[in-house]
């Protein structure tokens, strides 16, 4: 018998019917596959949906099969369409060269002092990752700044601070919007399942200032840690990067205006859902339709979008629904309640557990496991903790493998594994207590 099978055998709920034990086995197996990466994470997401359809929808396993339509329909949920719209916007910006323009703006505006350059790069990285994949944002920023870093001496403090700061800003900047990070979308989906709507603008009300404060705080911390000795560099180092032609954009000014107008229209529609009543899923069709009609995004580029992330999110949403549907989430919470911990302490422990899991597995997978469990807690905990966990999983930065942005920075060979302990420790100490308080305030004022 496999390890998940053995665990499911010992933790089985014999008095709750077979469905809960089938989902328990799926939960343990999914955790094992995500932790070991025995198969790609997106494949686990597809497997989850197939398992639920095959097992819970068959009279071979259950005397009364369940309706499996909710598990299959996660692939077409509002969350998936919202993320897909964000992918198209990111690809459109890349196609017309707006991504590199952001970087060049940072160099022109902040490139005279190391501390200012570090802060500017981190803020623009955070801004870009609010609407783009944090992986793509990090790859763009680091590849653009590498000529400057390679020109400096080995173990240069400025290089270390930039290569630690950019991936941190990309990950933390994603908390600003629903589409900035998959855990945000999972939290919104989980809240919707319990009848609580949180729209794009409402998320930005707390997500945007929170991301700004965290990025600015960490930039100042890195400046004091690495740049306090008054490092400087020659103006021609910056000018050399600005003079680089790099890869020329495929399109001209007309297409740039199309992308900018599409971006603005989409964000405005997302942000004003409460006024016009158009669902987020329908609004997400705007960039998909306009950018393909204008041929800014080609069929080949559509095939290259991160569909694997959507598969992972869909599988996570399906697993979350199954945990609630069969009563497993309720049973797990009752077991935790038997520890007789104060509810606030239990909530904080769950947030820390989500952070620990995210450091060793995908933050999307960790949030897909944890958010459905905590959404079953009594109000206001069931409203606050999904948000807190989504925010916390974006701050798992302790290891190079904790998040793709860290891995990209590590691959340059200019930073070591220990260097990431700087950002990992900082956000492990600052994040959980701050998010615990913020999520409570959100639950109190918005719900």
C-alpha cells in the first residue's frame, strides 16, 4: 500500500461514509505529489478533477454517486477567466515592448544612487507583477539589469541586494490585485462558494497599499543591510544599459496604443464591477478578444501562455470544493478544535503552517489545500483567514525553490542559497502577524 494509502487508513473517518475517506486519500496523495514533484504540479491538478469524477461520480465506489459537475466546472470558473485575462494583458505588454520601457524608466528615474535604484527597481517590479506573472516579471527585470551586475565585482553588495529584492518584490507585489497571484484568486473563489463576494476594486483597497508598504519596507531594510557604506557607480554603467537595443518590439505605436487602451479599459471594468454589474469573467474577455483581433497576441503566443497554472488552479479549486462537500474540512477543523486552543491562536497557527508549506511547495498548491479548510471556520475567521493565507503564501521566500522568482535569481550564479534567507526571514517575521490583523480588518469592514 502506498504512503498516502497507509495514512488514509490510519486517519480514516469510519463513521462518516466512504466519500470522506476517498477524498482524504486524494488530499494526502496530492500533498505527496506536490511536495515530491514526482509529476508536474499541473498534472496533479488534472488528476484531482479526474479522480473526483471517476470516484465520487461512480456507483462502483459510492452507493449514491454525487453530482460531479461542480468539480468539472472549476475549469470554467470566474477565477480561471480572470487569470486568463491577466495572461493576455501580460503577453500584450511584452509583445509591444512596454515591459522593457518600465525597466528603462526605472533606470532613468532612479539610476543615480544605489539605494534609489534598488527601490525603484523593486517598486516597478511589484507594479508589473500586479498584472503580470511574477515569473515573467522577474525574468524581464533580471535579464535587463544583468549587464550592470556582471560589470561589478564578485559578491558586490548592490548585486546581492538587487537579486534578492527583485524576486521578493515580484512575489509580494502580486498581492496587490486578484490576478497578481493565483492564491488571491483561490481565496476569492472560496469566499464566493460561501456566499461572500469580493470584487477587484475591493481587493485593491487593501492589497495595493499593503504591497507598497511591504516592498518599501524591505527595500529600506536591504539598503541598510547591503548599501549603508555609500556604494556608488559610474554614470556610464547605467548609460550603457540604456543604450542597449535588446530585442526589438514586433509592433509599432499603433499596437502600443491598442494595448494601453485595452489595459486601461480592462482594469477600469474590473474595478467598477459594482457599478456596471458585468461579471469579472465577462470583463476578462475584453483583452482576450481585442488583443487577438488586433493581432498583437498571435495564435503561437496563445499556445505559449501558462496554461499549466490554470490547470493547477482548477484542480485546487475542485479539491477545495470536495473537502467541503464531503465534510472533510469540517471534520479536520473539529479535530483541531479538540486541541482546545483559543480560536485566535489556532487561526494564527494555520497561517504560519500555510507559510511553511509554501516554502517547500507551490504557493498555489499550498493555498489550494489550506484555504478550503479555514473557510469552514465560524465567522469572522472563515472570512478573514482565506485572505490571510492567500497573502501569506505569496511571502514564502526562504529557499531558491520556494518560488520561481527566487529560482530565476539563483540561476544567475551571483547569489547563493543562504542569501534568500534574508528575504525569507524578513517576510516570515513581518508577514503572518501583519496579515492576521489586516484580514480581520477586511472581514470587519467589508463583510
